[in-house]
C-alpha cells in the first residue's frame, strides 16, 4: 500500500520519540530526551505529530512500537499504548526491537550498539544484506555484554535514521507480509522490582 500511513513510537530509553510515514516518506517526527515522564508525554506528542502532518487518528493504517530492550517502565508504556490504540482503532500494532530500528537503512553487515546500565551495552549484528520479502528482519536477537567484551564482528555503526522512524519503516514493511504477532516487550534481564514479602490478605468466607 504505497500511501499507507504508519505511526511509529518508542520510549525504550531516556527519550520519548514518534514518527509518521506516508508510504516511505517521513511526514513528521519528534524526539525528546527525558529520564522519566514518557507515560504523560507520549500521547500529547502523537497528537502534535498528527496535527503537524494534517491527519487524524482515523487515517492511521499501521502502528509500530519499539519493544526494547531498554528501560522496563518505558517499554511497557509504549507497548501498552500501541495495544490500546490498535484495539480502539482496529489497525495492526507491530513490535520492532530497538536494534532493528536503529539498523534501518544501514549498509550490511553492521553492528548496532546501545549504551546500557553501568559498563554494559546492548548489541546485535546484522547480516550481509537487508531483509527481502518473506525473510526475518534480523537474524538472532539483541544481546547484552560488558563494554569491550563483545565478540569479533562489524564495527559499530551510527544509525541512519532516528529510532522512531526506523520503527515505523519496519512496521510498514512487516504489515505487507500479513498478520504479525501482538507487540511484546523484549527484556534481557530480570526486573529490578522484587515481589512483596508480606503475606497476602486472608479471604474470609
């Protein structure tokens, strides 16, 4: 669908980002650095994006959402928003990992590295050629390693597009292949929050 309108957004790190495509053409984009507050900022940002492009929610054909890895709370914010919009609007929501989004438009082979906690990085290598119709977007999954402890491979590449634009491009491509799985967070480590230690309340008959 050459004129498909695709909305992509991502809150998997210390930012809130969104992009809108008409086919392969970028209509509008936003990227704001923020350590917290993505839950409050995401929907107003999307509304600003649509207003700038002169379109409405009803005109959106596909939703792309960044699924991480990255910040637990940020990932959940974006995935929940994508699922809710998909249900309300009756359009597909498609999950795209952060490494896939940042590899969009780069010559292959390439390696994507994303700074993570402490002295670690999230990384993924991408093969010789960009994906063709019917092939997976990327071979393997994102991984995490200590800085300086990565295996041999391509030199780290600087992204060609902002993360939300990459999310939108890949979501549009995957939509052409038919129904996709529902977006789900990509986590590389257990959650920091531990379950409560208090005994559950006793239920009286």
